C-alpha cells in the first residue's frame, strides 16, 4: 500500500464529506477511494470513519489521525513547492470571482495580457456582487474592492482606487446646489447594498477634517455599474470607483459632486482560501495583475474633476 497516497485520499474524503465527491475530485472511482481508506484502516488497525447510507463522520481516532495527516501533507507540499517553485510552469484553469465593474474595466484586459505571457493558463470567470465562499464553491481566487470578506481567507492588497461621488448635469440643474457635504441630506442619493459604512458617505476637506453624512434615497442596488448608470440618467447622486466613473466624466454624462473635497480610497484585494496551498497558477496571476494595475495607474492621469 502506498501510505502517502492513502493518507491523501483519506484527507480528501474528510474535507469533501463523501467518497463520491473525493473520487470525482481525484479522478478515481468511488470503489477505489473506498479501498484506499479501507487499506489505511487495516494498516492502522483502527476505524477512522463511521459510514452510513447518508453520511460519513470521523471517529475519535479518525479525527486525531486527520489533524496530523493534514498537517503533514501541508508541510510536504510546502517543501516541494519551495524546491521546485522556480521551475513550475503555471498551467490549468484559474477559477475567479469578481464584481461586474472590476471584471469589465480591469480583469478582462488583464487576463488577455496575461494569456500572451502565460498561454498555458485558462480562465473561468464568475461575475457576482456577493462575496462567495471560495472553498464551498470551488474558486481559486476572488478579486475584491474595499471589504475582502471573511477573516478566514488570505487577502493580499494588489492596488488602490479612488471613490468618487457623481451626478448628471441634468439632476444638478433640477435640484438645490451642493456646496457642503451636509447639503446631501436634502438630495436623493443612490445607496449601495455592500457599503460597509451603512449609507454613510465620507468627505475630507483641505485641512483633512472628516465630514460624515448619512444619506438616503429612492434607489438601492447591489451593483456598482448599475449605480453609476442610474446616476447618469438622473436618478440621483451615485458613487463609484474611478475606473468605472472615468469614462462618464470624460463624456460629460456625469460630473463630480463636491470636487473640492476628497473621498475614501479603496484597496483592491486578491483573496484566496489558504496561503499554504497557493498553486503556481494563482501565484503567477496575482503577481501579474498587481503589476498590471500599477502600470495602469502610472499610465492614466487622475480622474478628471468636473465643476458643478
């Protein structure tokens, strides 16, 4: 019996919760996976798993063995990775989740450029506003702006973007002037589902003083692209990162609200489940897009400021 392979199979069964799921992940038959575990139990002369028709569970001995085996396999992977990291060619499919705005304005051109350098890489991109469970839903990587999500993931900062407050020229003509942040209380502001500040917009004057304003409005959304587009059609005052808003400002469809004040800067994160199991494809693409974002910031001027 290959004890190392049996250990790997057993750990995968535990992590995925069934023989069938482990077999599918490992590219083996369910009966083969079951035999590996049975051989391991025979070798150890102890039952590791309780089996029923509906589920499996660890015995006390199984729990103790799994904890040590998982740690040992992690250490082994790290040793192999450290030795062969420079020789590894990134290949395979990278499954990524991100928001619409980031996907359209940054990820699409970045992955096209990455493919020219690393043609062995393929990409499967899922666009969603919600923060998916990377492990549960099988994603290698998430690209998130502002809030990286769960504290149980690894969040690596890879860039920055400015947050801007904007409205259409038509909206501003039809409503009272906005001269200070407190004036926003009388305006229809488009609110965002994933706003970590709970509808509080922050502005900073030239002296660095913070002005926090609780905003309200008749339109609420969970999509940043929709918010900016709705603002361009006069639905209210919206907010968005520079990379989404830039083209609207340049086309005159939106102008900045309170341009004399600065706003929060948001961090762009590459998020992955576990640093210890970082594959060559994830490691390569994260480094690539971090450099790509840095180059974009250097090539592009700051978002234009538009007078009200």
